[in-house]
């Protein structure tokens, strides 16, 4: 949940132990720009027929980003650097999956592409809004550990769904 991370992280950075100013939080947010680097990588992987592998890699990258963000480093410069790395990983993994998802949509039905892409965009927006709301709630009730655990829970569920779906697909192929 992208919205969860980027809604809660500024609150974390503004408070103790980081105490960053708005200017400092703005500089931190630039780490999110690195997610754009995933777009050409995702396109290349999808064009090579590696969409499934790229999807798994993207999901695992997001989970890894959240896991890294939970490292207990206090408010040191090292802790801030680890949080920047987490932001890079989370954005990279999410962008990877968005591009792979859009490519899958464009391959479904040429006459439905616009509508399907609109639904994809709307569902992405709603997921981000839900992530922001739940992330804020989790942070208010348990601080960063709860918010990060909640953020990580969504890609864990996505990975489990992806694994079950692939297993079911293999079974149906074997039965034919």
C-alpha cells in the first residue's frame, strides 16, 4: 500500500527522534522519484515474457522495503538512510507491479483497453486512499511499527494470492 507509506512517513519524520522540518521531509520525498526507474525495467522484463517473475520480484521488493524500515536504529543518520532505502525499494517494487499490470490489461481486449485502464487507475487510487486511511489509523494506534506492518501485510496477501492463483492455473493445465 503505497498510500500508507507516503502518508505516515512524513508524520514519522516530523516527530521524535528525527524532528525534520518540512524542507527536510521534502528532500526525503525525492527518494520516491527513484520508483520511476522501475518503469523501463518492468517493460523490458514483460517484453521478454518475464511478467510473472517481475510481479513476484516487485512484491518481494515492497515487502523487503517495509521490513528494512522496521530496523531499530533510533533517530540516527543511519536510520534516516535506511528509511530512504526502504522508500526506494517500496516505490520501485510498486512501480514495477503497476507497469506489469498495465501491460497485462493492454493484452486483454484491444476494444476494452480504455475502460479497463480506467478501472485499473480507479482501483489503484482507491487502494492508495484506503492505504492512507488505514496507515494513519495504524500509526495513531501503534506508531511506525504498526503502520509498517500494515503496509507490509498488503503485499504479503498479494504474494499469497499470486501463489495460489498460479498453483490453481498449473493444476487446471495439468488436468487438460
